C-alpha cells in the first residue's frame, strides 16, 4: 500500500510554485539577455506577462493574497498594453502573409510597397516598445514577483482547490463562446480569444496529472488561439486600409480577401471549440479531481 507523505506540500501546491518560478524566469530572460532584438524581447515579455496574469487570476482567492496579486496582475496588464503597439506591426505583416503570395489585381510592385510600409510601421513601433525606462520597470516588477512567489502560502492551494479554480475559469471560457459564429462580432471573438489564452496558460498547472493528455489539450487550445489571433491580425491589417491610413489606396483589393480569410479562421475556430469545450463544467471538474487524486496516491 502506498501512503501519502503528509510532510510534503500537495502536488498542486508544488506544481503551482514551480510554474510561477518558471514564469518569472522566462519574464526576466528577455531583459537580461544581451543583444536580443526588440521584436523577440517584446514577444517573449508579452507571453510571460500573459502567463503571469492568467495564473494570478486563478490563484488569488484561494491562496489568500487577493489584493497583492490583483495589483500585480493589473501592473502586468498595463505593461503589456504599453508594448501592444509594437505587436501590431508584426500582426499586420503576418496578416499580409496569411493572404498568400498572389493577390488578384495587385501587382508585385504594389505588394512590395505594401510590405515596405508595414515594415516601417513595425520598426517605428518596436523602437518605442521596449525603452530602457520600460525595461527597468519590468525588471523591477519581476524582482518583486520573484520575492512574492517565495513567501506566498501555496500550501493552501491543494488539488481540490486547483480543480475548483480551473473549473471556474473553464466555465468562464465556455460562457464566452459565440452563440452564432457566422455573425459573431470582432469584439466577441476578441473576448473569446482572451479567455482561451487565459485557459491555455492555466491548464499548464494540470500538466503533471497526465502529461500526454494535457499537452494535447494545451496544443489544441494554442491552435484555437492561433486561429482567433489570425482573425485579429487581419482586423489590424484592415484598419490600415481605412481612409487616410498607410494602405488606404489598396482597400478595394485587400478588403474582400481579408473577409474571406477571416471567415476561414472563424470556421476552423468553431471546429476546434467544439472539440475542446464539449465537456460540461461539472464533468471537467470531476475528471480533474480524479486525475489529481490518482496522482496524489503515487509516491513522487
């Protein structure tokens, strides 16, 4: 018979502490790495900030650090927003690539001009995306985050609490699924994408339960996020074709292609959503609870 070692923290608490330490380390790396490009640094920082915010939102009530965690989450949100413009230029480039190499009624010269203008937009945005002052603020935030991780009482976050909180946010993402995909507004799809991103990072907490299954789950959530993200990138490209914007002269050629690609991404997102969130929240919680109980009965 295998006995649980009661002197050790619960598996969920140990996993949570390790996950938060990994997030902090990944967030400090772009700041501390010499010669890293602004584009890579901004990308890696925004990812780390999203992971950090998702886990803080998940654990704050259960760990008993609600006010402090909420302040840190809002600080991370504000820093990410300050760097959002740097991401928009890259998003427009990716959206243009998404349309394909051949655009009807658009000459190679026009396409090259469009690409050049988007590249200029990206370069200008990235130049102010990660200034020395902002880098110092981010570094200070991660220093405080590292200290918090070492003193927060994660022992309160046992496997029962983990299953409960993951279910709360599973229900939250399910509630954001569009009722009518064909008529879903860009705002509704954007809100759903935010919930999917949050869920994708929170599910990293469940990885030790059944690594192969959870990695497939996270991978599918990432695919869904990518489809919704591609739809959003195309929205950014479309905004650049509005009157008085850099790509206004090519609006008639680009707008119908953008709409067509967006429809394809929405259709794919609907299929992925149907697979990933088919389970009722009660069944989702019961499965997590069973997996955690089984994992806790094994000697680590």
